[in-house]
């Protein structure tokens, strides 16, 4: 009787162990896929934010150059008006 029970229990334990290992493996894959997805989203957000900063910087430099050009034009007009 004990030997019969043993011959049924050992394969059952092996089967349960295999099923648990498969389940854990699938959970790990799902978790890894989720982490990769979140990492890609974070990378995308960082890239967009950096691009936004650089665009704003270029816009500021352009505005500053235009402002300097306008000031120079006004100063030249003022000098010409004062000299006339």
C-alpha cells in the first residue's frame, strides 16, 4: 500500500512542481514585458521634454537676436534724427 501511494505521489509532486515553475516563468516574462514598456514610455517622455527645452532655448535666442536688431535700428534712427 505504501509503495502504491509513493508511486502516485512522486509523479504528482513532479507535475505540480513543473506547473508551478511554468507559472512563475510566465509571470516573470509578463513582468519583464511590463517593465520594458514602462521604460520605453519614460524614455519617450524624457526625449520629448528635452526636445521641448532645446526648442524653447532656440526660440529665446532668436527673440533676443531680433530684439537686439530692433534696438540697433532704433538707436540708428535716433542718432540720425539727432544729427539732422
